[in-house]
C-alpha cells in the first residue's frame, strides 16, 4: 500500500535535504506533492486542505531559520499527513455493558463477512473478550453459511435465527442470545447491495435503531480509491457511522482511500484489512501510517507483530544456536525462520515497516515477493531429515529429486542452499562483539535481495 505515493513523496522531499529553503523550491516541492497525491487518487478536498496547511507552515520563520530546513519541511509534511489521516487512533468503544453490539455495513463485495470474522478474532485475542457473531442478511443464505464457517475459524460463537426473514427481528434475537450466553461482544453482519438504495438504507437504519450499537462500522474496498470515501460519506448521511474499515489494502498501491476518508466524511478509519486470512486485520494508527508513507518505517507495529506472532519457544531455541557454529543451524531452523516471516505478513509487510526501505532500488523491491518464500519452504519440505541436517550431502542427483518433489528448479534448490549457508555464517557472527550493530547498519541495502547480506530473503 502507498508504494507509488511513498516513492513520489520521497523523491520530492529528498531533493530538499541539506538545501536552503526558498519560496521557489518550496512551491516546486508542493507542486510535486500535490501531483503525487492526485495520482494516488486522493480526493481533491483532502489534497487542497493538505497542501494549504503545509504551505502555511512551510513559509514560517521557524522553518526558514532552522539549521536543517529540508528536514523541518519533511516533519511538517509528516505532521500534516497524520492530521489528514485522522490525528489520533480511534479504538473500539468496548467499555460498555455487555453485550457490546458492533454493526457492520457496506456494499456487496467489500468483504464484510470475512471482516466480521477478522474483527471477532481481533477482539478475542487483543481484548480477551468472548465474541458472538450473527448475520442479518436475509437475501443470501450462502452469506449466513459463510459467516458460520468464518466464526468457527475465528473461535467465536455464532447465532442463526431458525425461522424469521426479518432483519430487525434477527438482530434483536441475536442480542438476546448474546446476553443469555454471556458474550461480551456481538458483531452483526448486515446485507450488502451492489449500490446504495433506499430500501437498503431503510433496513439497516431500522436495525441500528433496534439494537443501538456501540459501533457502526462501514466496510469498504480500498481499491475503489476516493470513491470509497464518497460511498462512506453517503452511508454516514443515513447512518451514524462511528468508523471505517478499509479492506484489500494489500492490493491498493495508491492509498487514496486512506488519505480521503477522514477529510471527506469526518469519520475515523479504525482498521485496515489485508488478505483472506483471519489475522489480516490491523488497527489503524495515523502517525505510524504517515511514517510508512514517508519511508520512515513503522517499528512499533513491527515490534507488536513480533510479540504477537513469533513463536517464543522457537525464538529461544534459535537464540541458543547463535554464535555456536554452523552445524547447529540446520535447514529446519532456516525453514522455521521463513515460516515465522510468513506469519508476520510476509516480506512486503516486513519491508514497509523497516525504516529506509522506501529508498531501495526498484530491482530490490521487485524481489520482495512472498512467492519466493513459499517456494523456499517447499524446497526444504522436499528434503529428507538427513539432508536438512547435513546439507553438504546434497549432490546433483539429490538436487534433481528435491526440485522435482517441490515443483521447482535446480536453481531454486541451489538458492536455498546458498541462503542457508549465508545464514549460518551470519548466525555465527552475531555471537561476536559488535556484529549485530554492523549488520543493522547494512540492513537497508546489503541485507536485502541482491545485497548478499545473508538474510533469508
């Protein structure tokens, strides 16, 4: 997400680093920024507000008189991006008498049902709440069946009304059942339409009035760009929306929706959804996202991902092998590292959260392909236990067998063996004094694809 915008903004602002700011080069930089925002499909009102605020602050004496005016302007851009994105993060309103009702609304195809499961899993894991879900979609029986499957995968309770086809009655009965089963939170999924229509808005309005939800969240496909903000605005005029969930953000390279929703609707973005897996829901933090856009990374989110998703036992086991010689770090350990990386969202997700990664050459960014990680895991899975422990025994005939068994080529097998050997050397060096600091300094270039730094990607 934001790949194009991040690159364009980075190029425009980096040209000002170390230079004395003048009215002319500020105006030139802001023209580039404006063009970059419009190309990212950001809504015009949001672009205008953003540029006006930056210009007003950029011509102030504090910037022009600062020791590093270029860096001062970048900070202004960062701070204004935070404001456009919503300022402070907006947590869910869960501190109410149980069951706390959350109502999801949105057009058909936006991913409401999957998002219901993701949200249920998020609330259960992050807040320790007992969650129940229900569907008030009376038009698509398959949607109810899908939600039941998703609820089971998320570990949430599920309610299905046995007889009625009335959405309001279903919602009221779901609240009663949630109270009876002592659920802390009830998430109600509602029917979607291909377009906004009067019947749809009337139905969901009656559901909202009947259950008085603590949260009314609008689920919208981020890939529709500024249309996502306009649709959210139309819903907000009919419903008291409390927040927006942007879905499919991993497929949105522009990011126009995220930069438009708050300005156009006045409603905060609360979550970003990625992929189909139920752990693909991320709380929205405007300050962290602004840092990502400007190539500053998002170390806080990365640390949270590590704490939540990395297997602590596996990490301790691996740590015990650091600096103890290449024989201790086998291909099974290498595969474990790759799998941990997959749990954290893959290479692309990791890369965008690391500072300086926006400055990688295009060829290096192109190699941040999670398919390579899965291919490498398949190669290791095709090896025998003895081959994983003693990779030096893998000769030409074994390589052909491994390649055939994993559906890859011999070159892929050679690449895995080479990467593993580099990791062995690196793990040994980590045990030496000062080595970790040296490796971290090399990370943005040397440790990434094509840099030969020995990282598993």
